[in-house]
């Protein structure tokens, strides 16, 4: 097992279940995605470039998007939380996850994967 999977499996509930669900949706939605362990969190890469990350912080899970400056769908469901560029979908329970929104944001992020971090 790689360190990113260890990170996910070692989280307390309900965060472990949230992370496992997010991992499944991400890996089934985005082609050619590679799960690595960077910056002490699970980080997905495509063709060697950062794509998104999963982070358990306080009482929620963030799905942060690397090219968030270029995203155009479901921005109303995303938070910048004091960050200038990064945006994330934030979940506190499995019930909060709307798979349709998550998949549409992932597809949008996939479309802009080759753009620069900053506009």
C-alpha cells in the first residue's frame, strides 16, 4: 500500500468513509489519474502534473483543485477559504457529497488540466 492510501485508511470515521468515496469517484471519473503522497496528503497527478488533492482538516475533507483559477462550473459550491487561487469542495459527511456536482467539477478540471496554475 502506498502512503496516500495509508493516509486515507488511517483517518477516523466519518472522514475515512468520505475519503474512500471521493477516491472512488475521482478514479472512476478522471482518466489517467495517479494517486501520490505529496505535501503529506493524497495528491492526484495527471501526466506528472498536479490535478487535485484530498485533505482532512479540522472537521471536514477538502477536495482542492490545482487549476481552480480556470474552473467554471459549480463555483457556488466551492470555497476559497482565505486562499487567493485554490478552491475546494468541502465535505463534513458522506450525505453532503453530491456525486453529480463532484463529477462535473472533476470533468471541468480535467478540461483545464494543461493551463497554468495562475491565469
